[in-house]
C-alpha cells in the first residue's frame, strides 16, 4: 500500500510526464507539489517507486517515467477518487454541438459525436453503432427485373434499405408474387430486424402451405437481409490526429488504422462505464505503446454502442475521461429521445 504522500509525488511525476513527454526529475516534482518536501526525500521516494515497478529511468537520465504498471496504478487510483468534472464552459460547448444536430438519425448522431470527440481530444475515435438492431421492418417488396430475376427489397424504420438480386429456376406468377409480398408484410412489418431468427423464418416457411416449394428460397434471402440490416457499424474518425503523436511511429499508426475490427472487439468486451486498456497489457493490441479509453452509450435500457479514444499510452487521462463520460451521457439521452419518438 502506497502512502498518500508517496502517491502525490508519483502523481506529480505522471502528470508532468504526460504534459512534457520528458523524464521527470526531483526539482520538477518539488515545484508541482502543494506541500513542502525536500528534493532528497523526493529522490528517495522515486527510487522506492522504481524498485516497486511503478517508475523507470530511461538511459542515463536522472529523471523518471511511468511504467505500464505505473500507468495502471495511476488510472485506477484516479478513477476511484473520481476524475475532474468538466468546466461549465466545456459542458456548454458540448451542449451547443448536440443542439445543432438535434433531429438527425442515429447513425448521423453517432458519427457527428465521434468527429467532435476526435477534435476535442486530439485523438482517433473508434465507435460502434448497434442502433440498427433496434430498427423495425417497415416494408418488404419483391420486384421482377427480368426473366426469372427478382429484386427483394427490405426497408427499415431508420430508412435503411437492403436489397438482393434473386435468380430463380422458374418465373413466378402474378398471384405468387402478390401472395408472397402480402405474406411478408403481414408477418414481418413492425418486427425488430434483430429478432428475425432462423427459427422464425422456418416457421414462416411452414406457413406458406402450397407455396412453400416455390417461395421458401426467397425467405432465406429475407433472413439474410434482416441480419445485414441489424449488423453493428464501426466508425473510425480523427485518424490524422495520430500523425502528430511523436510516441507512435508511422508504421505503428498504419497498424492502428488497420485495426478497427480489433478495437471494435475490445469495445464489445469492455464493461459498461469507462474502461482504460493499455497496449502492453493486451496480447491482441497491434501497438504496445498505445491505449484505448472506452465508454458505452445506451438506447433506452439497452447498450447501443461505444466510443473508444485511441492514442499513445501518454494520454491526458484526467482530461479525456470526463469528455468521454459526458459525450456518452449526451448520446444516450438523444438516442433515448428518438426511441420515444419512434414509439
């Protein structure tokens, strides 16, 4: 257990290193502390923290830098003691942004929020949008386009249109087409796209009766289109912000940008609330010196997606975490409003 005075010295070292990117010496720490302590005492505490694995001394420098273990301890201690609140002006800036995108659909809202978060944090933002799974089917159409060729179209409540060209081994009669269209709209309209299971489709196929042989192949296409309409979307914004990060080499930045699916999986496995993952703690991370701070947002009572702030390990966690929390709360509120309007 680290004593409070020792932690204050450690915190001052990490804060200064995050600010400057340079190894931190005892004199710099002394200037940052809000209590009187000698340089000799600070050096002794730094040596002790180094022996415990929280600090490292690069090359021949007398200064110290935090290790991965040190960052983790710093973050957990900060989270337990509650990160700083955003100032009134910072909240007003974010509120003003959200007031300007009111009325937009879920996809545009999350994409716009990701862009704004990238600007405010000067980092890359990966976000997952699972709101599509809340959409309901509004209409299904079967359109003949040529001999034995048909386009099956599925339209959802969020304006998403999925279609597939279907080539059959026979031509459908007008009666078969009308029956199939009426049958689908009667049994699918108003249903959540995320709830169209194989079992439900099999039940519909059985209900086709004498039309089963002719029309059941089209039902499989309907199931595929419903699954596509409900798929999670992954966005990556602010990629160019990483170029200015001196800790990351150009090839590392390329690796990061090519890893959106990897980061998406990390967002999916993160617990609700705010989570911080450090590169060297995860074998799946492409870049060891990277970190990702995640925060989830809801639509109604269900999780609808997450934001992930991607950058080097030397991030200003005290600044970025409150931004993610506030953005996640704002997006949750706006998605819940649109959810109520749909009802």
